[in-house]
């Protein structure tokens, strides 16, 4: 019997978010990620009005793609060396990282429709190059499951839920 192979584990990346903050220290990790799926790098600056307008559009478009693209945000002012390495001089500047290679996409703010067209093209190129990884977001819920009740307590609660109060009393007395 032939089984269809499941998606290879390396195609699924578990990350806390589809939007990450990049810096000199962690950039290498994202270059690795770019071997599996496109990483969109947004060089932004707090003083840039265009950055403030562009960032929410990029974030919402990336989230709509459900893990097929990772958005890496890099603060231009606190990562001067990274910006120099990518030959970025102004914010916002957006480029794609495909298999470790930077591909300039656009500078300045853009309408969401234009960005979507650019992202679609990036995904086409990625697919042509076998970069079809998907990120599964593992959100830390912070919720701890309550410890299970002792069996008789659970049986009593179940009896109460079922409206069988006598059985509940029996369970508690036992």
C-alpha cells in the first residue's frame, strides 16, 4: 500500500509570530529561514512617517498569507551595520530575502494593493525555487491546564451536570 508522504518536517517552521524584530545578532537565523520561505525585510525608522504608514499594511498582508512569508522588521537607526550590509539608506525600504540573497522590492510607502502584487510575485519566485516552507505560529498561551480532578470528584461533577444529584451525593460520600 502506497502512502502519500506527509509534508516534510523541514517545511514547517515553528515560530512565535509571523512578524519578527531583526538585529545584527539574530539576522543569521533569518537568513537560514530564507532557504525555506521568503523573508520580507522592512527597514523602518521611528522618525519616518512613511514607515508608520507602511508597517501596519505589511503586517496585515503577511498575516493574511498565513505563514508563507515571514516579515522581519529592522530598525534602521539601531542597526546601522545591517542597513549598510544591505545597502539601505532610507526608511522605509523593503526587500525580500530568498535563499540568503537580498532582492530589493521597494522604497517608501506603497498602497496595499501594490504590496500584494509584489508579495504574490515573491511567492511565485519562491515556489519556482522550491521554497515552499510554512510557518506555524506557536503562541505562548500562558494558560496552564488545571490539574485533573480525582476520579470520584469528576464522577460527582459529571452526575451534577447530568442532573443526577443523588449519584453526585453517592460519589462524594464514597
